[in-house]
C-alpha cells in the first residue's frame, strides 16, 4: 500500500480510537519532542492543566500554592502528559519506549517491562543503577559486593543482562571485557526500564534474560534549576546540579546541564568512590515537526585503590576459628594498587514528522571507555593456619569504543477495521575493545592482622593475556502493532549479520566469525474496560560468542526463546500499574567448561538451560501522598544439556529461586506536619549456587528507610529547600552477595546513612 495514497485518504489516524480507556490517551503521531522540567510544570501550568497532573506532582509543589484540607479527586487522565523520555511524577510510569521502540502504553505491550522512575531512584537513595534495581522482581544486582566499582546487573530471569542508553547498546562486558564496561551515574537519568525476556527482534544480539535501558535527562521547555548537597557514611561528600530551559523567547533552542562531583570512601579500607561527570545537552526545534537533540557526557573516576572484592570463604561463608572477616578488610597493597576510569559519549536524537502518517528518526551515539588498574588479588583459600592468604599482582589495561546508529521510519495507517502502528528500521553497531593483562606472584597477607607497605613488583599488562576484538552488527527490522477493537497484536521480525575478529596477542592468531540470524516476537493483548489486560507472547534471541574452543573452532551463537503469558492491570484514571507474568525460557548452545582437564580455560558448546518463573510487580499511589511498591519473583531453573552428565539438573549460577520486596513512602498532606515524609522497605534475596552447585550463598533480607521534610513549612524564605535522610541496610546485616568455588565471596553493603539537602527553583 502506497503511503501517498494513505496520506491523502485520511487526515488524522488515531492509534487508540477503539479503546475507551486509551482513547483518553491518544497516541497519534507526536510533534517534536519537548520535555518539561521535572517539577516546575505544575507551578506554571494553567488551572485546567493542574487538574491533569498527578497527585504526587501536586504534593511536590504545595509550597507554591495552598493545599485543600480534603484530598483532591484522582486526576482523570494522568497519563495524558507522560512521555517515554520525560519526567514522571511519582513511581508509576504507564508508557514505554524500550518495549517496542515506539511510544506505547505498557498495558499494550505483550511482554513484561518494569520502569524505575527518577523519583523512585531519589527516594530510595540509590547511588548506582544497580542499587536502583533493588526492588525490581527477577533482577539480581550488586553481586560484586558493596564496594564494587562496576555496575553489574548480572541476572535478569537467570541470564546476564545487556545495558542500553537511550536505546543504544553500551560496552558492558558482554561482548568485550568486564573491566571496560560502562558505568552510568543515576543522577543523570530520567528513568530506567527493564525489558524482560528475549528482545532480539528489535535490538539484534541480546541476552535471553532481557535488557536494561536507561533514559538520560533531556533539555526542557520550562526553566528550572536544582542544586544538591549530600554527605554521610564513609566520609561521603557530594555536590550535584541540574538546570536547563530555553535560550530564546520562541523556545526554538533548549538546553540542559547536569553534573556531579563526589569524594567518598567505601566500606573497604583504602578503596575510594571518587567521581565527577558533566552531561550537557542541547535541543534545536526549527519547526513544530522537527527536533534535533545532542547529548554528551564525560565521566572520570580517579585517586582510588581497587580490589577484586573477593575474600576467602573461610571466615565469610564458613567458620574460621579466628573469627569472621570484617567488611573493611582490604587484601591488596595500598602502595601498589591504583584505579582510574574515563568514559565519554556523544550522540544525537533526530526526529522529523512529515505528516500524520510518517515520522522518521535517526539516533546515533559514540562511546569511549578506558580503565587502568593495578591490584593484588587473592589466590586460592587460606593456608593451613586459617590466617594467611596467597596473592597475585595484576595489571589490567582495558578499553572499548563503540559507534551505534539506528534509523527508523514510523508509519500509521488503516486497513479496513485495523489500525496499524508500523515501524521499519536499519541499525548498525561497531565496537573495538582490548583487554591486556599482566600477572605475577605477590607476597601473602595475614587477613586478621594485615601489614601493608610491602614492595610489589609491577607485572605490567602484557605477560599474561593480550586480546582485542572488533565486532559489528548490521540489522534490519520491522514491527507492526495492529489494533482491532480491543485486541492489540504485535508482530515483529529482524535479520542480523554479526562479524567478530578476535586477536590473541600472545599467539598472533585471529579468530574470524560471521553469524546471521532471524529473530522475532509475536504477541496478543486484550484491553478490558476495567483496566485488565491479559496477554501472551513468543520471542526469540541470539547472541554471538566471540572466541574459539581448544581446537580453534569458533563458537556458535547462543540462541533461545521465551513464551510468556500474563495480566496487566491499570484502572482508568488511577495511579496504579500491576503486572503478573508467567514464562518459560529455553537456551541452546550454552557455553560450559571443557570436560578435558588438559583444556584449561576452554569451553565447549553443547549445553542448554531452562528457566520457568512467575513474577508480579505492583506500583500504586494508594491515596494522596502514599506510594507503595510490592514485588515477587519465583524461578525454577536448571541445566538441561551438557557434555558433563553431572551438570544436567544443576541450578543456574547466581540465580535465586525467590525474590521479594516491599516499599512504602507516605508524605503528610495537611496539618502541622504537612511536608513530612516517611518511608521504608524490605528486600529479600533467596540463596544462590555457584556454577558447580558446590557452594551455596545464603539468602538475606535487608531493611531500608527514608525521612524527608519540605523546609518551606518552617519559613517562606526556605521555599524550594528539602532535606532528606536515607538509611540502607538498617540492621547492619552481614551478608554475602556471591560465593563461588575457587573465587571466594563478596560482601554486601553494610549500614549506610546519607543526608541530602536539595534546593530547587
């Protein structure tokens, strides 16, 4: 069907015309993107617009206007102002861009997506993206311990996650090296979306578990500003700022400037958490249908020591007659160890709307990450005296550079009673990375009476492992979201060609791989008037595996599929989103250790795995000022095929059977205590196993809390000031995040208290 004919046959095509609930939330082709400032919108809105604001947005601005004694009625359509790349007042997002690469209501997506808003990140006191995911079901984060200098999401539904920023894949250790993974500060983000299950039909090579897609803060049409001071445990001192607005009266040019500087220790002696980042962005809107937004970021971490963060199992997981090892134990050498990381990115988001039928976009991003470190690492378990730990010295030089571009055409049209939101795209990504390692023996250390200041020989970065990989992926995809009455069908497919050249720097051998695959997703939703939406979907994924086995044969891509069914619940006019899902994931060509003991460090590819599970997440503003998050996940997982018969039936590594979380935040709306907010939560992670199932990491439950107060209630001169105190792991529970045979255990974050003073204007 020719687009010109379609354009002439209709004036405005409504994607949601058939559904009474979503008809109040039109998803017609949107003009150029304009993202209002997070908290100034309500104070500058017209009276009619205020009625459409969320009750949470009203609460945030009670300093600028009087609050009625009785709670105001729920807004009729809070989703009407929500954008997939803009600020959400409160915890409940109702739309997503990650699940379909289009502006789609979450209830119409036939797949689970969890959204963590900037307000949730702030009120739960998250200091990293990993911490922001703590209350998300089916996601196991922070597995590298409370003092890790790396953000690892580790598991979504039992599989390693991929990370994306504004829809573009980041170097994150999956295809390159863990040491050159990208770390994004949560203060720079507007939201974090977790898309569960295979997503190759839209994104190409991805994990079976899903992706974590972060959305950066964008330029605003309304002027605003924020300065934040923070201090607390481990001698933390932090300053952050965020301001933006138009540069001209016609609002053709918009800007935003976000940044942070931190000087902090960690719970481990000598380890630092120093960071500085600056993130300028600029939007040009030459007309109502065209938008170009440029996003840049530079981040540096410096001056700190580093640690591989693993301690012996004796004294952590198992009994040691000398007592339990403390959280602050540092098994490195302060005079030798060092750590620095620099990362930079720049890109743009371009959109042009030709008419009510056709909109085109091009999104591009360049990322550069470099990590340099020197560190001593444990070597084996404690000696017979239960005190002495052998060590090795390591030098690591790792880096990754990637360029990604995604070209999209969005087409809206009708075919009889069917309305279509079609998406066509071609994307390309290339990445160069290197991983150079040196290693040498180092003096042992007494873990109960450590003595530092020893002379350590620098091993350099060239005598142990040298490798570099050049990867590229070219993919073409198509998706159609078809609506007929209350039915919504999502059908999509993608074809990819992926190339990888891996150079072994010690042997000079280059392993060349070329893989191609067709992947896709089909799903069906039914939209009831009462907000219930049952759905079912089937999706597939593939993920190339760079490298070779012992005989020099390149690995095949890991493949798999998922079937998912569930119910989503979003009552009309409410601030509620509930998702209940059941799923089964099957994986093929899983890498497993070579059973030949002489093939050290090599893998074979005959393994398979299966994960079955149930997840539920509920986010709701139960009443004015009271927000509640509740979540639970149960997974049944096992290895289904392996060259080693003993592997079959084993549980997947670092995958808990059960997770649960509950969080509530209440801010008093009237009376003498108006502006006082109190909240708290509990999160539980069940026990996990290592690769051989020989080592079990116990489960644990942790408690968090927050208290906040709007200082305008003390004096009108303090308008815009808010103070808050967060407490994490209030009971100071000693817990382990990961224990593995041969590698030891990592310790979780102890009690942490953070005080924050924020001024907004």
